[in-house]
C-alpha cells in the first residue's frame, strides 16, 4: 500500500489501536511516511492508516481497509487524527456526518504546497 517509495523515504509505525465493532475486534495501524524530496531537501510527512479484522486474536490479512493518506506536520495532534479516522470508519453508514472542520479554499492551497 505504500507506493512510490524511494530509498530516502522512511516508514515508522506510530500507533496501534484495537477497537470493537459488531462483536469483531479491529486493529488500526497508523504509519508515518517521511518523503524526502531531492529537489528541495524538505521532508513531507504523511499519515497512512490500515485496519484489519482480528480473528482468534490474530489479524486476518485478507480482511483489511486502507485509508486515504493525510498530510501531517509537527504541530498536529496525532491522537485527535487517530480518533477522527476511527470515528469516520465507525460511522461510515452516516453519510451526512462530518468529522472535521471544513477548510477554506486558502487553507487547502497552503496545505498542498507543504
């Protein structure tokens, strides 16, 4: 699931959380990828999440969900990001729910330039 990695990129497991939904244990793994750009020497940090259903206290590698990547920075409260991702997953059947503040057009442009 980690595509286009270069030899300068690094992957770190940040957190593992186990939750229960519909009498199933689900393991969430939160990874940080630091991508180093050769042109600017800047590192872009990305948060990747993968969730697996547990069977008999072991993950089932065939029953998983990979979430969209999120750009993060040093000022972000990662615990809040983890909870947002988990809440969004748990409430996937509630399409009108919003789990984070909507960004203005200027904020979106600034985030993409990071």
